[in-house]
């Protein structure tokens, strides 16, 4: 009977701990801050709270004597947090780079049911209908600020690859209005390409990824040689692209007069509904219309989820090892302090202060490990440039972003590991028979 009771009691404790960890990881920061504030008030106001603070102070004061054992917890958790923060920073950098490519006052129109530009084909008649739709902003000459564009996948030699190793780059054929649609895109070297000529301008990200993209050099795209006329910078996903004249790109890749998308500058953000509704009701076209912010956000979702899942799985595996390290260390600590804990119990300290003290000590070590791991990840990875295939078309260059939210997630993981690693040794310390502990000491 006792075995059954103990089994269900242990299983119930396991479920409670698991639920607490999940809640801890998903609750917003202000809720957790409120819980921490209530806990601090409990320690200051109540008798048991003050007892817990006293026992915690004694334990912390002896950390120097247990420096080696304590370092196991700190370094183990620092490793977990460092890896987790690095992976989440990768996902955040990828997401932010794509999101920065869009805005609410620009829209992209593609063929209906197309998930990405490369999957879309718009005939010339459809392009003309789109350019005439209401809601598009106009320039000083009264022309609609609409850029029909064609996107194809091209191969270029990788800068860090072997002699015959190529990578995929997104080649975008554009017209004169492409610059008006994206006013933040600036030429930083050379000049713009000339219409009707096999010239390209390359993004700073593409220039860092591929060989031979210096101004004045020639590269092979398709079966033709093109001259690099300039280098541009936009601070978003466009930096990973190569741009050329739309008609020449279409002719080189045998696309005729078709385009893959039309990107337009709206009169304002509120004009999007009118623009979309007009195209949806026009029987001459069957298209999907999105703001560029929504489009690029959706493009980032799948890859961001994959990177996050990988980071969490790797972090969880490492966290299990860190938990066992913390358990071993804290069980050894409780055993070495058996006489001290028994003496405290003998003079009137209850079990709750002892449990809280042991757990606080472990969580403080975990917090230190989390801070160290987060700092190392920030120093090494924040701003680190990487690239990956985006949308199955070309390599997207982006920078890791160790944001405050990513660091906060790492710290929550560290404290969760500390909580689990300290809970069971704390319970053992509280249940330790006073007479046996004094006699063993």
C-alpha cells in the first residue's frame, strides 16, 4: 500500500514540476516579475521567509569552499544557454531580415495560389491590369509606381567554395520603377545598370557570398556574360540578390514577356484594401495580393520554426545533462551539510525554509551560468553573418540577432534547469531525520 501511495505521490510531483516548468517558459515577463515580487515580499514579511533568507545566506557564504562542485552547475548551464541563444539568434536574424524587406504601404501581386515569386507567372495583359488598379501611388509625372519583376534562380561560384562549387542566387529582373518602390535601396559602389544591356547590380550580401561580383567584372548568368555595373545596399533580403534589366533577364531565360510578380507602392497603408478588392473582383485576372510585410513574414515562418525546433531539441538534450550535473552536485552538497541542516532543524527551522534555501542556492548558480552563457553567445554570435537557402531559390545572407527577448528565453531555461536540479536535493534535505543526521555527522 505504501509503495502504491509513494508511486502516485512521486508521479503527482513529477506532473506538478513539469506543469510548472512549462508555465515558467511560456508566461510573459511581467507575470514572472510579479511572482518574483510576491516571493520577495514573502521572504521579507513572514517568519519562514526570513528563516529561508538566513539559511540561503549561510549556504552562499560557503560557496567558495565548494567552488569546484559549484562550477559544474555554472558551466553546464552556461553551455546549454550559449547553444540555445545562438540557435534562437539565428532564427531571429533570419526572421528580421525578411520582415525588414516588406512594409504595409507596398504590395506584391502574384498569380493565384502562388506561395512564392518563383512559382508565379503573370502574362503581359495581367500586368497592365494590375498597373491600372486604384490605390497605387503615382510619381511626379503621374505614372503608377508599379514594378513588374521576374525572379529566376541563377548559379554563381561561391567565394569560399572549390573551383567548381556553385551556389544559388536569386536573379531579379526589374524596370525603372523598382527603385521608386524601394526608396531605401541605395547604390554604394559603381552605378545602376543601363536598360537594354547585359549589366547587373549586386547586393552587398551577394557580393560577400559569391566570387567575381566586383564592379567592372563579368559573370556568367544563363548562357550569357554580364557586367557588374554597381553594388547596392538595402539592409534586408534584397542584399542577397542580383538585379538586371527585366526584358534582358526574361530573354536570357526564355520567359518571353511574362513576369513573376508586380510590386507596387500604395498611396498609403489604408489603400491596400481598395487595391486588393479591385483586383479580386476583376474577371480579367486571377491573382493573390498581399502587403510585402505579410508576404515576407510568411516566407520566414517555416525556416524560423525549423531553426527554433532544432535549437530547442538540442538545448533540451543538453539541459538533461545539466540537470543531472546539478542533481549530483546538490545531493553531494546536502550530504556534506547534513549536520548544519540538522542543527537548523533542531533549533526550530521548519522544512519549508530549508527547501527554499537549497533551491535558491541552485537557482542563483543557474542564473550565473545563464548570464555567462548569454554573454558568450552575444559576444560571439551577435551580428555574425550567415546564409541559407530562402524560398528554395537563392541563398539569403542574414546576421544573427541576440535580442533581449532571446537572452530572456535563455535565462528562463537556465532558471528552469536550476529549479529541477535543486528541487529533489531540497526535498531530501527537508526530510532528513534530525537525529540520524546529527549522529552521522
